[in-house]
C-alpha cells in the first residue's frame, strides 16, 4: 500500500531544567543577547486597561514548580492579534506575545500587559476575552496549552463557546483569573495546577 | 472585535502517538508534573491559527554562532560542528522567517546555569545558546561545539546523551514546539529515560541528527543535519465545499 506523502511532526521533548539558557539567559545568570525576547507584550501605544497577571504553577503534591517557562499569546483591547490573519491592525509596538519564568525561590511568575478584547469564535460566535498560555518545564514532556479568562467578564464567560465545551462546570473555574487591586494597579491572579482534583483545564489545540 | 469572514483554516490535529505521553514514570519528574485528566479538544479560532512573528530587529547575525557569540578572547573547547536543516510543515512546505532557538551544555557536559552544579568546568568562551530565523526555504544553521554527555538525578546512574535543545515557533501558536536533538550513533540514546518517553522508534529517529559529510567544512568543522517538521495546515476551505482541499 502506498502512503500519503505527508510528513510527520517532530516529537516533543521536555524543555528541561535549563530552559532559561536558551530562552531567558539572564535568568540563567549571564548576559549574551542584545535583547531577550518576550519582555514587552503590549508596548507603549496599546489602548485598553493596563493589567498585571501573576500566579504560580503547582505540581501534583501542591508544591510550586520553580523552573517553569510560560508564554502568553493574546489579542489587543480591540480583539485583534498581531498577525496577518489576526483580524486587523494593531498599535505600533503591540506584540501580544510574552515569555516569563517563575522565580527560582518562590515559583511566582507575572507579566504586565493590556486586557485583551473579545475575539471571533467559530461560525460567528464570540469568545470572551482571554490570554492563551503555553507552559513548559522539566518533567513536562510536551507543552501544555491553557486559557486565562477574566473574573470580571461574567456574562462573556458564561457565553464563551470554549468554556462551554468543558463538561464539568467545576473545572471551568480553573480558567478564571481573579481580579483585584493592589496599590491602584489591576492584578489578575491565575494559579495553575498541573495535576490533581483542582487540575487546570488544558487543551488539545 | 476581529471578524474574519470564515472560520479560519485549521492546523492538522496533533498526532499524540508521535509525542511522549505526559505521564512517563521512568522519567521520574514527570510523575507529579503530568495532567491526569484528558486534554479538552479545542476547535481552532483566530487565536490558535495566529502566532508571534520575529524579525531582524529582534536578533543579531552573530546569535547563531555559538563559537563566537560568547567569546572572551578565545574559542570554546570541543568538537566544532555545524547543525543545519530545514523547518518544514507536514505538507512538506518550508516554514520561512520563523524563530529557532537552541541551548546546550558545553563540551564537558556542563551548562552555564546557576542551578547546574556538575563537576565538569564552565567554559569561559561558551555561553551555550543561539537563535536564528529561517530563510525563505525554511533553512537554518548554527555553528557550535558538540555538547558532552552528563549525569543527572533520575535513577542513580542515568546519563543524558549529547543533545541540543531546540525551540521553534512556526507561523501559528498551534505549531509551537520544543524538542531535543540527539546525534546519530550515540549509544546513550537507547538508555536515556527522557529520549525513551517517545513511544515510537521511528519518532526517535526523527529527533536524531544525521552526520552530513556534504555540509562538513574540510579541515575545519563537521556537520549534522536536523530537519524539523511542524504541524501542517489545511488549505483555506469554504463551507460545504466537499472536495475541501
């Protein structure tokens, strides 16, 4: 039997404990590149509410994982991604992509950005504002995809077609970042549980 | 709000049998870092078919030369190698202008990382990371030194085969991939609990770089070839058009 001539995706391997050397060398302890990538998600010109997103990533024992690297991908406040098929133009300097690592001592991570707008779903539906997160670390064999939604978007979240594909309503809560104000700054808290009863919903994208 | 006229053409479903499962007990760290519930299947939308793009403002030409990009007056110790190849998608089309980042141990098997305490010495002329963007044919290359094998804490006497970590973006965030490149003929490949998380022998072969004598620079640098395949994408499809592609 002849086979179709598609190629097959290269297999994933763990990013390992030293992912920082490649993707955030400053954190590994040395200075090599003119600029590291992923530190400025929104840029200076982006419209919308300035927010901070922070959290921890917990393992199956409930302990924070301290060697995680996360990447974020989001639309701007108008719901447009910085991409030729992103739905339009974005502000100069708006990238919508960021990269952050957890603190070696505490496991805390955080980044500053703008709150994204609603985006187009499939077949004319509307998706609630969200940030896509991709998580790699030692012990994670293939990157984990999840979505961060916002606690103050109650109605949009209730109508979000992706949230509504999750059969277990209790698990939907794992995707909602909790809004608070700290020193006048808007902060969303998003703790990720890799494993266990409160395991965060991860997607096969 | 973004309003593409049609639901965008998707990337092909990821074939999970080609990848390690999350839970691989012989690689012990995965045991508490593996989700136990099923992944929720997500039909792709604009956020999944788009992804970050990188340009010449982001990186410098020297960034892909690990022999020179951290020099402190000399070259690093070790076997001089070129690692090159193409980034393709599952339709065998080149993926141009995409970011490829690598990191690795030095020739003695030691990482320049504050958490690595292996007794092999740091090389003062070796940082251990590089990055480049693919050309219009999906081609990329790095010059570096061959990394050494090193022991790691898993079972008492586990050793990693020589390897280079590789991170690739592709045209969309759905194609995002991190893997490791091994070197053809290394007897540690068959013994490594991390390599062996990949369930399929053919798949392991596809993360093994091949000696490429034709790309070797005589009397100077030996070469290995490593092609990377990212997920393919459907042609733009109109609803109700049965022939699809």
